[in-house]
């Protein structure tokens, strides 16, 4: 079983590694990676999310239980990391700006990587479930993280209006909500359009992972050893336990 999981995840990490090598080799100029990231953010991944949810078979899936379990885990994680802010400042010597980075990386997640892993391990249904979770949790994560970032790094207090506007500018949210609405309403889509959406969306998986690899900065990670260790434990050890507990409940 462990080997099957390893083989399922290995292609994802290989593509990320290729992205890192491409940036280091300068075969693709570094300024161009920003354009690639924007292409994925505004077009490729929203299309992938929309297409996945439109095709998703909702029969027999308890969407309420799935979303409640994951959302509960997200809320517990947000509260825990914020509660530990004082202890991190006192015992680990983390400044407020560093804590804001720890908070973000302990609570947020990379949808590009998650969608690629879900597609590889669980096919279209798994990919669609991740897209659904994006629609439910990204607004909450964005609102809270923008507020924490502003509190820790800015002299200006965040307003509910500006935070909400910034949150609902995220194209993945609109793509997920629209795809779910089309599915639930049973609206048929023209077959050539569905094929086009599939082609564009699938392109997003590879391009997104390459961009993730190109964004890795190994020297910066080595320089920030303590915050990196804290966030790895919080995100990859503690948070999965909350999700597991939520699923059991």
C-alpha cells in the first residue's frame, strides 16, 4: 500500500523538481515564470476546477459531511496557531512578520499541488472533491489570513469590506461555485466545449507544478530553519490529525 502511494505521488514531485531545474538552468528566464503563474492562476486552474465539478457524480456522496469535517479542521487549525502566537514570540523569538508567514503556511495550502495529487491518486472524483473543498474553505482561509497579515505587518487595520473584496477576487472560488451550480442544476454543456475545457484544465496540472518547482528557494528555506520546521510540523503532522478526527466524527 505504501509503495502504491509513493508511486502515485512520485510524478508530482518529479515535475516540481523539473520546474526547479528549469529555473536554475535559466532555460526559461526567471521573469517569465511570473507570467506562467498568472496564466495558471487566472485561466488554467479555474478551468480545471470548473470542469471537474461539472463532471463530478454527486450521487452517493455526502457533501455535507465532507465539507463539515474539513472546514472544522481548518477552523481548529486557525484558532490553534493564533493561540500559540504569544508562545512563539516568547520562546522561539519569532517577530510578528515572521509569525504571519508561519500562520499562513500552517493554515493555507497550495491548490495547484493538491489538485495534481488528487487527480493522480483518485481520478476525476478525487479532483472534484478537492475542487469542492477549495470552494468551501478558501474564502475562510483568505479572510482570516489577510486579517492576520495586516495585524502583524501593517499599521492599518483590515476592514471587512476590503478583506471580502480581496477574497472574492480569487478565480478558483468562482470557478468552483459555478461548476457546482451547473452540476446541481443539471445544465447540459455542449460536448466540444467540454472537450476544450478538459484540454485547457489538464494543461494546468503540469504547468502549475512546474511553476511551484520554479518558486522553490532552497537557500531561503535553509536560512529560516526554525519557522520552516514549525510550519512543516503544524501543516503536515498536526493538521492531518484534525482532518482525520473530523472524518471520524
